[in-house]
C-alpha cells in the first residue's frame, strides 16, 4: 500500500512587471492600458561574431518601444506582403 501525505509548499517566483525602453527610458507596465504597449516592444539580442564591429563574442541587447522603433527605423522599414515570418 502507498501511503500519501499532503504537504503545502511555498514557492517564490520572479516575474516581469514592466519593461523600460532603452531609447526613450519610458517604463510600460504589463497590466492595464499600458499592457498593449508593453506587448509591442521589440527585443533584440545577439552575439557578435568573428570580425563583428561589436566585438567577437560580445553579447548585445536592446529593448525598444514601438514608438522609438518607428521614429528611428521607420523610413527604412517596408511592409512584408509575403507574410513569411
């Protein structure tokens, strides 16, 4: 016979509550009206390769709100009509 004992455990978890744009420094929460803005953030992460202008093996990151992305790169962006994502 298997004897079962019930035990209650408490687990501490970390979770994101907001995100800050690295360009404009505005903070957006994940709840309420700002939640939609937070969902439209663009998160860039990459590692520089051999001969990279960023440095070989350098880890780079950027969190940018949609407004800054449009302001900085908008004139270079084109709509992808093939929808191949």
